[in-house]
C-alpha cells in the first residue's frame, strides 16, 4: 500500500540522516527520489492532489462560505486587515495604527482587566473600546457594510498583538451610536483551515435528540481559591438541558483527570466550571485545575473523542496563549478545537465566579433552535444575544467571553 511505502521511505530517510558516513549524501538523495515517486503516486489518488502541498487559496476561501473572515495583522512594516470573501478576491484595508500602537493597546487592556478585580473600570473600558473602534475596527466595518448584511456572522482571525484585543467588543459606546455587537455577530478562528475543519462532518441540527452533555465542576482545586458558585452554575445548566440531552454532572473528587478524559470521549457537549491556569511561558502546560491535578493542553489534544460538538469553558484566561508568540494560538480554547470540538466559548481574561451562573444560564436558554433542540451552530448568536440582555453584569465580564469555531 502507498501509505506503507510512504512510511517506510520517510523512516529510511530519517535513519540515513542519523547515520553519518562517506556515502550518506548519495543514500539520502536516492531515498528522496524514491519518496518523491511515492508522493507523486499518492497525488494521483482522488482527493489527494495537494498531498504535502500548501492548500490552494480557492480551498481556503471556503472558510468564508458563511460570512467574511477578517485577518488582522501587525508587523514592523504596518498594520492591515485582509477581508476574505467566498465570492470575490480578498479586500485589503490599511490601518493607521502601528505595531507599537497595538502593543500599547494590549498593555492598557491588561492593566484595566487587572484593576477590574478591585474597582469599577466601566468608564475606562469604554474609552479603551472607543480607541479600539477608531484605530482598528471602524475602517473594517465601513467596508463590511458595503458587502455583508447587518445581523449576519463574521469571523475575526487576529495575528500577532491583535490576538490579545477584544475586537468583537469595539464600539463608540455613545448614545445613539450602534456598537459592533449590534451590527454583526462575531466569532474567532485561529486560521482559515481551522474554521473549515470545524464545519466538516457536522450532524444535522435535527440530530440534537440523543445528545450527551457533561458538566465538569471543580470548586476546590488544590492551591487555588474556592469557587463558591460552581455548584449553582452546573445545577442551573442541568435545569435547562434536561429533556434536551442526557446530562452527566461530575464535581469534587469525581472531577479527576481520568474521569474527565473518559467523559470527554463519551459526550458531544461539555461545560467546564473550574479554574483555568494559563502558562504563558510554556503554553502546552496551560490547564484546567481538577481534583487530582492539572488537565493540560497536552493531555486534552491526546484525547480520542467520538463526536465532539460544543465546549463552554467557564474558567479564567482560556484564550491566553504564548507570551512571546501570541499568534501561535496555543491556549485551552484552541486545544478544545484541536481535539475536535466544532464550537467553543472561551474567555480572554479573569472571570468573576459570582457572575458565571447567570451568564451561563442565559446562554443555554438561547442555544435551542426553532424546533427546541440544542444546536451548537447557534453558539455565536446565543452569546451575542446573552451579552446584550445582561446589562446588569459588569462591563468587563460581559465582553470577555468569545466564540471560536463554526
């Protein structure tokens, strides 16, 4: 079989490269020629014409089949946005902000979100969001208005320092002015390919019956502050899910790494309510804090899941990645995507345990389709509607949740 031949040739090349000798160069060249012959035959098979080749743009463009994907980039040469549309060439939008300006915005936001733990920063956050609107989002929206109807979906694909900014929440926040959340329903994706994969092999929405949902809570993880509202959060979710899915509830000692791994394999929907522990120096060590230790990104992506659909991460900093390379998007939310979940709710900074139950309850109320079934493709809309309704929730807590995926 070609797969066996490919494996044998690649192994032989690795062995030759690790075996110095006077004939090493000739051996590697000969094996490489043989490998290229195998690759040529593989590319003749149906659906494999681009095996080991970059995807053609016509394939990547399908990421925009349900709405534009906006790639936002910062470099020493300047900042710009590239709007990918399914039916025309990408549109380039130069931005006036500089890479240093993006870094300054990130620093301001970090300070504000830290201050929010001990004081009301609503006014300061409003000023920040207006600056983000004028510097970054407004020029993009001005173009979107000409090609994409209001109240439809868009996807943000931020790179570099932009990946730390809440683009979905940018607005003027002045009386009579509509903010971005009133104009479009925002989601995020780390790459075009990730979004394409998130839409593959999705079950019909009507297949909601028979879903399996697991709520995973850990209020007293070793070495972490107690989360007093975890039990109430999961209980309220159970009330809303009963009758729509088989609901499994694990907490306290049951919420251990082995049990959580087992439940992830059996359930299509998952809700984590626990501490999220980001590791910005070694992002693969970022983790959920469970009863017997940390459930790391490395462990998550090794899970072999049957039919993962939706994950809600009610934990702190679940979209915080590598400090030096933020656009590598190695964080807890992207790990859930990599493991196969098509739709994920994540958090950009610290969540307030006192607010999570109300937010999650309102969110799941909005996750039913017209027939009353759970539908993971409604997550972006559900989040948008939830945050517009919960005006009583502190501003910093309303804008930290984001949707990733399909």
